[in-house]
C-alpha cells in the first residue's frame, strides 16, 4: 500500500544518513587524536607535496639524461633498460632527441659489447611510441642494417622498426606519419635490399612494408619489381619459412596470378609444414578458379586436426561465390 511504501522509504533514508554519520566519525577519529588538531593536509600543503614529488621526478629524469650524455661523449657503457624505465613512457621532444643521440653514438662495432639487441629494441620502441621520426634516426637504422659487423638480431630490429615507422599513421589526419618523400624513398631503398636476404625472416617483413607503402604511395614503389621480389620469396631456394608464408599472403593480397602454380603445389604437398599449407589454402581461395574447388576438397591435412577442413571450406566458398557472381561455374 502507498502508506507502507512511504514509511519503508523514510526508514531507509534514516538508516542511510546514520551510516554516513558513522563513516564521518571514523574518519575524524583516524585523522585526529584526543586534544589534538586535525592532521589532514590542507589544499596548499597537498599542492606543495605534489610539486616536491614532481621536482624529484624531474631531477631523476635529468640525472638519467646526464648519464646518457656522458655515455655518448665519453664512450661509457650505459644501462639502457634502466634509462628507459626511469624516463617513463611519455618523453619530451628534447628527451627523445637525447635518447636517440645516445643510442646512435653508442651503438657501433667498438661499443656494441655494452648494448644488447633487446636494449636496442626497447629504445626504438620508446622513441616510436613518442612519435619521434627524425631523418638522422632513419639514416642510422639503414646504416645498422647494412653493417655486416653487427648481429643479425640487430639488423633484423633495424628492418622491423623501419617497417613500423613507415606504417605509422598520424592520429589526427589518418595520413602516414612520415610525409618526407626523400625519407620514405631512402627507407624503401633499404627495405628493398632487405628483401634480398631471403634466408632471413626480415626479408618477409620488408616485403610486407613495401606492399603497404605502395598502397599509400603507388608512384614511389615499382610494382613490377616488388611483385618479382615477392615471387622470389615464394619460390626461391633457402627462403626463411616465415618469409615464405608472408610471400604467400602478399601474393594473395596483390592477386599475383604467377603465384598460383606454386600455391597449388603447396596445398597438396604433405611434406610441407602445416602452417604454410594452411596459408596456401587461404591464398588459393583468393586466387584460384573453379577447377580448384575439387582440388581443394581432395586436400588432406595432418591427422587429428579440423583446421584444414575449416580452411578448405572457407576457400571453396570464396571461389564459388566469386564465380557465381561472375556467372562462371567451371
């Protein structure tokens, strides 16, 4: 009834207010003592404490930057991971410049003993996260890649980060972050060289980056040359398995009909690793014609896995849909 409901609501309000009073009493007891004044810091005191903490953090960052400068000028070894962790994830433009300079002046054949590939990767990740994209850094990455005296891991990271920077989009405009045409062309030249190292995994990374770059700036990448490089990674001898998988994917994306015979062979070659065959099945779904439907349906995967059956079903449906839309059933 309405009167009962009103009475219950009033009772709940009273209980709620009593609860708030109890909480307030507990808080006063915590922050005050018998005969003493309240010790809760005032707003000016809190602001002062924040300022002190901020000054301490700035001093810590300044100390790290000083160490980096000393390492650069005096050839000292430096704790890269420690520096990166101390600086935090958000850097000023000046801090980015100093971090990049310290890296570039320390990483060479004489001083490399003090810097690992992991350190190298960590610094570049931090610089890229802060949108640092100065030409000197790209020149340095190209020099690192072309330096046969450095480890393959370092050269691999140089390719990976060049590729990542080239893909980076401006969050405001949606355009590529690197708008300098000369810089892009220099990076593309280095990546074309990297594609030639077919036995290394970064050859596929480089080919993928070039393919993306050709989408944004088709006038800057020779499509015939790029397609030929992709087909070489697809069919060549001694190609790294990761690069071959990437090449199969790129051949499908770019609709390279010259890749079809090789892809068909991979689909049915049970001696090839299952991962590569699965990618080839997907590629044949994008590239194949009506005759490939029966061929795909006869393909056999490893025992005990349904992934091949699912991949084949998807590939067949793609071909069928494509040919039905075009009025072809062969």
